[in-house]
C-alpha cells in the first residue's frame, strides 16, 4: 500500500480483495440459475462467506419493464441469501443509481466492490463501472458473469478489462484462502 494525496492506495490484487473491506455484489441471482457459471458463482459465494466478505444480493424491478428476466427462474438453494446478508431491489441497470448501496458500503467500511452475476453487458458492466465512478476499487469475477448472448458477454468483458479489474474466480478464492 502506498499513500497518494493523503489517501492509502492499494497496489496489488491481494490488497484490493482483502475480506474486511470487500463486498461481493451478486446481480440477478435468479437468472444465474440457468447458466453454466452457477456452480462457479456458488463456489465464489461460499468462499466469500467463509472469508467474512460482505455478500450483497441484487434483483431488478423496473417500473417500465416489470421484473427483468427473473419471473421464470427459481433461485437454487445454493444461491439463497443467508440471514444478515444485504438483499436489494434496484430499478436501474446500475445498482448504485437506484439503491443506497454506496452509502451502505461506506458505512460498513468497504472499499472494494466485487461484481458477479447477470447480465455481463447490462447490470454487471453498469454496476462495476458505477463502483469505480464512486471511488471504490472495482473488480469483476469474469467467469461468474454471463449473458443470454455469448457475443454480448465477450464484448462486455473486453470493455470491462479496460476499465476495471476482471479476474478469474479461482484467483479471487485463492486470495481469500
């Protein structure tokens, strides 16, 4: 860690993802039930819980479109929020715009937002960039994201890799173990 302009700045991924100041934000968990990445997401959530990382669950309820993509999916028991975990409902792609997430995370002393879930080109990209715009370290668990369109998924990951840290979940888990 170094100091810049009176602020401590993390220099490595290990520092950025330290459990005491990291929150895992799982977007659209019901949609994740159908994707291949559900088992990787379960492993990431389990590792986060074991390490003491704050886990936040976010679903969308849009006044224009109704419930986004979630009405026909049931949440697998392995991806149910535990008692005490934050559960939010947003009305915009960017979780930070339509919830009090930034204020809540600051109040909990969180400095890093780790994003996972659906859809890579929508809520994941928007929320990850929203975290960075609000002065959080922003990391995406790239193999724990998915889209209904493989092309959109790959394009969004390419953009995210230029703007925030995009890391394989096994690397993240190894830091927490």
